[in-house]
C-alpha cells in the first residue's frame, strides 16, 4: 500500500446511510484523484504536454470527478461499492 496522507480508508458495513461510509468513499476517490493530479503535473513538467499518456491521465481524472459526484447522491450500498473500487484502484497505482 502507498504511504500517502490521502491514502484510502476502509469501509465498515455498520456505518450509516450518509455517514462515515460516504466519507470513506469520498476519501478513496480523492486519494486516486490526488495521484492522477500529481502524475499529470509530472507529465507537464517533463514537457510531454500533448501525448497519449497525458490524455489518458486527464480522462481518468474526469472519471474520478464524476464518481465523486456520484458518491454525494449514492445510497449506502453504492457508496460502499465506490469506496471498494477506489481502494483497489489506489492500491494498483504505481508507487512513487
């Protein structure tokens, strides 16, 4: 797992409908968003401003933004699925 201040949390099934479960989902989505933002910044710093990698990262970041909005409207089960999905996505990201 990554040692990052935005690292994802874990969801406990007993958490309330729009309580901590949604907070964990948002934390997990934001952790992945943070990774993509940092990688986009690194790509731009390396003067690779218009390549397929940058486009891929930007598209992934847009997907995260959409999922962040979805969490705000999600029920407990959907928030749990998003939390788990983003915890797995974060774990699969390359370490720095």
